[in-house]
C-alpha cells in the first residue's frame, strides 16, 4: 500500500483570539545525593504541554460563554432545506480545504472529486505513554460508540481493532507528537514527510486534524487515514475533535462557513455531529453517486438524493 494521494482537514478557531504568554520559569536548590537514587517514575510532561492544557481549557470556557460548542445537534432555530443541504454537500464533499505547496499544506479551496471508503475500516488507537489509563478508557469508549454510529450512517463496516488497522486515531501530548513519526511511517507505508512534519509541529490553533490517503490504483478510494487529537484538550473539545475528524476522514474533507447546523464549520457553534451532518454522510455514501464524480457531474443527482433523505426523516 503506497499513500500516493492524501487529503487534510483540520479544526481550529475562526473568530477566537486568546492572548496568552508562556512564561514558566523556576528553580530550587537541590543537594546532590551521595548515592545514586534509582527511580521508576514516568517522564513528566513538558512545560509546553502543561501550558497548552491550560490554553485549551481557556478556549473551551470562552466558547461555552459565547453559547458555542452546542451539543443539541440542531433544532428549530437552525432549519435547513434540501436546497441548502445540496449546496453544503457540494462545498464540503466536492471541494478540498488544503493543497500542498512548497512542501507545506496551504489553505486553499479547490474543486475536487467524490472520495470515500470502499473497504472495511479497522480503527487502531494510539495513545501516548503519558496519557492516563482512565483517560484512555474514556477515549476508547467514545471512539467505539461513534464508529458504530458512522457505520450505520454510511453502510461501511467500521470497528476498533488492533488487527492490521487502516484508520489510526492518535491521542498524544505535545511532547509525544514530536517523536511519533517512525511509528506512523511503519503503520502507513509510503507516508509523506509533509504529514509527519505537520503532526510533529502542529500549531496550537490547530485543535485536531485528519489525513485520508488513497493509493495509485484508485485515487478516489480511501485505504488509510490518520487522525490527531491533542491530549491536552478538556473532555468536551476532545470528544468534539473525535466527531469532526472521524467524519471528515470518511470523505467530507472540507468546511463551509454557510453550513448550519454543522460541525463542518469553523465557527465552533456545534460540538457534535448534527442531523444535517448525518444527512451529508448518507448522501456521500448513496449508491447514486460514484467515486470520482466532479461537482458538475454530481450536481444534477444531488437534489433527488437530498429530497429523498429529508422525506425519510419527516
């Protein structure tokens, strides 16, 4: 398996600026022991990681104060029609959010083609050594539950397993992001150094990110994915990252400022997959749409699919 094509989608603040300064210094007088003192203590998290944890807690608090990160999935205050559903689908499923330029990902909206999974998805979880066991258990339970939901919506067989995974979800502290490259290259043969570098040096305003990959046989059929969820996040933002990035790795690779109610919108209004987003996933995996369809090719078919889905929801 060679990752010849890859697609990036990330989550970060759109209208949020927290002016925080990192200024952690300190010293204490320590007398040298006369005998070596053995220790089995785990390595401590860095000052940078601890600061990021405080930063993301502040981000979540600010968003909640603004009435954002809603968990209701959308209601009467955010109605949508089949027409808006079609428009949102075209922008989110048939356009790319990023392009690679000069060995770096650059934000640029470009027309694309319909991409999705044609094979079973085997989800492998990678936890950094510093992630507490109780946190790992909670994350695993959340991924298992959400994978079941995505499987029902798309018809794709999805399960969490360590048996040859092709969909890797990483929960890493900042210190662990910097050293995960060799493990990722082992799990995804042919992985681009651009992706490894992006994960190692992910900026603080990228909350989480997903990369989906295809091989040379069919550039529109995904065969692997990598998702990074930063372990410094508080619970709500952590689960929100799971929801958005796993859904985007299914083929809804773009965001749209007009999509509402939706997690595919960088305004952070909704934390979890909404009813609107569920319908987008069903549209993506509708058999009337074929791999590789361009916006022009899919456009005549989309209204009928959207109307059928909305009728089925009424």
